[in-house]
């Protein structure tokens, strides 16, 4: 029996001891985070799946793992199909699957600290149709059979300088107090880790690749706040920074504190909070106000200090990537390089800046067929040699105190085929169409998404992921609420209008299963722009990322004059900007790779 088969069997035995007819295992933590600490990696421990989004359901005789289109290939490589059914979402939901597979009268367990109230309501309704019930568990059965489960991180918090944040924590808390007055609310619960980090101008190291700390915050109507975090995480410098208006409590006291709001109205963002939070407030006699986290929009709309910081980070990071692109173009043809060695080399170039805090996510270093899995995660077991005839895709980013980066480039190892050049150029055309879009206030990313897909659609092609996601300011590389995506990619539900100051990715792609993958990703800043003769200000994008796009993969004949002009202007800006920080052979290579292209 394999390790993962044994773990599945052990969980089934535990469920039987607890008289459960099933259990749901999501990939998240008590804060509904996308990226979670090692202690919360229950799905990976149970199944072997290393992706960043997924859910498992374990029943006595069958089990299923649910992933979206990004992980169709990866989940089948990492998870044993003899033990698990592979189910695609959103085509099938966990609730719908349970309705078809749960036994009549079964008690299906869930951890109320790992699911939203909306999910609980949906699953409960589905199970009720077949006479089954959803049962909230006081303890997680997976933890009971995970003998060497890591402890949560004990890393200390750090102060995030007000000069980089652009606003003081006191100013931010005063704005929240004003908002609470408008809502006739007594307090608001901030469950999302990046909300606490942004509000208090602190950063942490509890979650890999995301500079946040495991903490909850309750902001009160008078502008004071209660921070619930492990006491050993608070240094003297952080305590002084927080001041007397922020009271610090043990994180373990949070659930008890929620029960102290009898007769009071407490705002909770039910989309960003686990079901246990409103349940505890209401059990204590409080009223839950289902309101959006008031941090979400101000955090997404970067101020001038955050934008300036991102520009500096983009310049620094683009120079590091350009050094890597030159290196890989030389070394890959010599042989001996692998996906892991290439990822390590790029990280080394970033570290040489002296300012890298962390990567912003695990680098997607994918050659050949691995590139066809959009969110491929290289491991020692999957590590492949980079060989001539392949396309090598590198999707990576850095966490710097002044900004978070994320960009993707593709490098041909040797001469690319005509098909590769055709597909790459179509992806580039879509990238340019989005980068040059202008649109009225109130426009959503869903309305813009087709611009990036149309050149592919015209050839009967598409890609199975969103086109763009929000990016934080030395925070989460995937930040809400805005995105550029079809309704089925990116969480469903109503999409957020784009606003000036938001930073989003522009990353159309193309993936040929078993052969190669293509993606071109830059980060965009939403800006307001006046048009001569226009009737009202419009919104548009400014490209922030600075790195050459591989000219050998471009078929200029497929670009119209405007597209070619954009590409040449972009490369001229890349050469001018990065040329000020690169030297010697790196600078010479950059200038040559950014030469104008012509029809």
C-alpha cells in the first residue's frame, strides 16, 4: 500500500470511529487563504496534490478530488487514480457531487474553521435532498491521523514602514471607524491575513511566499483595534509601532472574544471568513452584518507611494529576470540544465539585488510538456532536463518591501517550430489588445477578457484559466477583488469594476497537451486617461513590468502595424529603463534583444 493510500485508509478508520459517513477536506486555512502554512496543508498530506486550489471528499467506499482547469494534468500526475476520482470544477461542485454520492442518512463532517457559511448552506441543502446531514466537527479528523503535522509558524511580525505604505495605521483605522458609523455597526472582524497586515502596517512570515502573520483583527467603532496573534510574535519594535490603540491578545482567545458581542452589530465579510466566525457571534447574542471587508478596496487601489514602490520593484526584478533570460539562452543549449537548476539560478539573480524578501510564489519552471500544465509545480521527482527543441516557460515573482512582482516569459531552446511561433504570436496579440484597452468607469474584467482571447479564438484555440488577477503591495500575489476572467475562471459570482490604482496581471496563454505551454505575463496599473474629444475620463492600463519578450518566437507577419508599434515601443522602454541598471554583456544582450521588429 502506498503512503497516500495508507493515509486515506487511516482517515476512513477515524471517520468510522467518529460515526461519520464522509468528510470534506479543502485546501485553505482558518482565514480562507489561498496559500497556507505547512500546518494547514491537509489536502497535500492526504492526497499528494501540490496545487494551490482544490478540495477532497472522503466517503467509506469512494473518494474524489476537485480541481479546476489549471490543474487537470497536474492532479492526475500527483494523485493516485486508483484511490481518487478526478472531478472538474466548476462543472461539478462539491455539494452536487455529495448529493449524488452520499448515503441516505449519512453524517458528512466538515471543519467550520475551513469553510464559508455560503458553502455550508449549499452543502447542507444538497445533502438534505438525500436524507444526509452536514455535521460541524469540533476537531478535524485529518489532524487526528496526521502524526507529524507541523506546528504553525512562530516567526515574528515586522513593521512595514509608513513611507512604503503611504498611510499610517492610525489613519487607516480612523477611516474604518467612519465606515462603521455609516453602517451603524459596533465592530468589524478582519479574518483575511492581508487585511490585518495592510491595516496595521505590519508584515509576517507565517505563510510561504506571502508576507503575512496568522492573526485576526477586530476594529471597533472608536478606531481602536484588538489584534489576536501568538504573543511571542510581537517584538518590542512592533508593540511600539502598534501603540496603545491596538490591544494584543493571544490568537487562541479569538473564538471566545467573538462571543462577547451580545446585543451588538458586528460586520463580517462572509466571503472571506469561515463559518465559525458568524456562528460564534450569533451564539453569543450578537448580530452579524454581512458586509464586505472595508479593507478590500483601499488595499486594491494603490496610493502613490505604493505605485512608486512597485515601479522600483519592477525595475529591479526585471533586471534580474533579464540576466536570467540571457543565462538560460546560453546555458540551456549546452545541456545539463533542469527545471530546478533554472529556478534556482533565477532566484540567485533576484537575491543578488540584496532586497529580495522572498519569492511571491513557487516558481513555475516548466519545459516541454510540463509547460502545458499552467500551474505546474516542479519537484525533485518531476524535475526534467531542459533540452533543444523545447519551449521553456518561467513564471515567477519576487516579494520586495516596496512591491510584489509576477511575470512570465517563454524561451525557445533552439529554433522554434512554425506552429510554436504562430501560437506565441497569437498570445502576444491578445496580450497587446488587453494592454492597450481603454474602457469606461464601471467596466469589469469579465468584459475585457475576450480581448485577450480573440486572436486565439479566430484559430479555434483558447486557454483554461483567467487572464488576469490582482496583485498586492508587498502582500498577496493573488489579490482580490478584481480579476480579468470568464465567469467560470476566478471564483464565479459578480465581478468587480476596475478602479484606478489597481494592479492586475495580463497573462493570456496557449497550452498543447504533451508538448508545450506558452504564456506572456506583465503587470498592469489601471490609470485614468483623458481622450481628445472624449466626453468623460476613461480608464486604461499602464504596463509596469519591464523584461524583453522573446523575439525568436514572434512572427511579425501576424502582427498589424499598431501591434508592431506597441511591441517596439515596449521594447524601447525596456531597453532604456533596464539599460540604466544592467552592465556589460547583460546590457549588450538586452539591447540586441530589444531591437525593433519589422514586417
